């Protein structure tokens, strides 16, 4: 298997704790997702390491794709991570870090997944540049707008 890592970042004008609280609430991710997304906690409750969710969303053109999601890191207000168990890509890790920077908060999102070498090649040179990266950029722009309108 080949490990593939992709990262994106954005500077937002919002309080550090507010940015962390908003992003670490997985049930609010549909508010800034670039695709159709639904997430629900199983069972409902506050965000914490080990908390599980069911998500359904659009991935690479496939609608209503199911994922089982689990929070893996929760270090308020600086680090939040989760793993999505995707039927096609396997375990996909997402880690967000929050750092005060230039009067705002720098939010960095790192996505890590392991793929067979052929799929990793396609992901790096075709799937991610054409679909994944534009979707991630759009999501982070929507996140920035949401955080800045609320602060």
C-alpha cells in the first residue's frame, strides 16, 4: 500500500476557540461541505475521542456514499482529528490544527490515506487534482465565510 497525504490551509478572522468548536462538531460539517453531506452521531452526544458518526455524502461523483466516522483526536482548541471508513478508499484520516496567526486562526487540514499503488497513482495525478483539491478549496472557503460571519 502507498500512503498519500494532502494538506490545505486557510487563515480565518475568528477567535481560536470558536473556530475549534465549530470544526470539531462533525454534525456541522454539512454547513461548509462542498458536496451533499449528512452526518449524525451514533448515539447523539458531545464531540470526544471515540465518538462515532454515520455520514453520507458525495465522493468523486457518487451520491449518498456511506462512511463510518470516528473522532481520533480532540485537543481543544488546537487539534481535532477523525477517521472516515470509506468503502472505496478505506480509512481516510483527517486532522485539523488551529494556530493563532496574524490576528486570526490558521486552520490546516491534513488528509492521509493508504491506497494500492495503481489507485495511489490515479489519486495523485488525476482524481485529487481534478476533483479532490477543488472540492477541498471550496470547502475551506465556505468554512472561512461561516466562521467570519459568526465572529
